């Protein structure tokens, strides 16, 4: 597939490396320009381009930028053909994103994103820590392969997202529609807990929507205490231990 990725942060750079290594034709852009994209991000064959170039003539666009910046790229996404699959990896963290009243009032994060972009999306790669994503991918069929939920309203788009998740070394789990994607938001039992496919269904079913914000905020506070800020992601060993203790 021809894939355009916007964002080279914790998740974005691993997406670039893994999807290009899997044989996809990957273009990547960030907010600072192609010359600022490190060589190691491009080491498996991706091409650094401008943001408009990244979303042009591709089968899939992946948005791997902070949730509060998604409205900024909406004008770019309006130029993308309707048949192009748009995948979002973001999560809402009010300490980083600022307070978003609609989400605070109960709107599902993915539905807010789709509303900002003015088109359907797929929600994927939002429920794994960046260290686990970079280091723990395994071949299909591995007994302890990490599974990730993938949600979308379009069955076709969800299948595309699931296929790409598989190409990044993870088992894709059909999580249904965007309206149900709150079950994979921060604070939920499946969020960054490195579950297998066999464990995923029960974790999604066990999610308690009312408890997600407090659990999310407790995890953020614990991470800040450990690493000193809210932008440095913890290593997988600590991160998974913390989220399993708080979310499951």
C-alpha cells in the first residue's frame, strides 16, 4: 500500500520504520519539515516529504500527532479522496491537549476527532506504549503476541487498519464502531497493558467508562513522578506494570 504518515513522535517513528520494513511505500512528514526527520526514522526505506506531499496519492493516511493538533491538519485531510483510509493514533490527555469541553462532557474521543476532520476515521495504535510498540512486535502466530483493538464505522476501513496493525508485529482485534472506541481510551483495561488476542475481548467488555478519566490521571501523575515530565514515555517494563495495576 501507499501510506502517508503525519508525525514522527513516539508512535509515529515506529510506524514509519515497521510499515516500510513490511514492504509498504511510506511517505512521512512532520511539522518542522523533511530535513528535520532523522535518518534512523527513514532507515527501512521511507521517504521524508512535506505534509501536503504525505497525504497526496496514497491509499492510507495515518495521523500520529497530539489530539489537540488534529484540527490544524483538517484542511489537509479535506483534500484526501473519500476512498482513502484515515487512521488516527491519538489519545486525549488534558494536561497536554488543554481541556476539550465536548470530550469532558462525554463525547467519545474518536468521534470528536472524526468531527474535527469532517470524515470517518479508524482508531488504531492508540492503546500501546511506545516502548512496547518499538520492541515487542512478534511474528504472526506467536502465542504471546500483543493484540491491539481497531475501531471504525466502515467495515472496509477497519479491515485495512487491522491488516496494517498485523504488519507492525501485533495481533489486530476487531473492536467494532467508533461509538464503542471509548473502551480503548486511556484508563481502560486494554490500554497499554500488552494483552494477547485471547485476553482482549474480556478487557474491552470490562471497561467502565465513568472510571476512565481518574485512572488516566493517576497514571499520568505516577509517570511524571518517575520520569520528571509528561512527555517522556516510560519504559515498557514500568509502563505495563503501572497500567495493569491501575486499569485492570
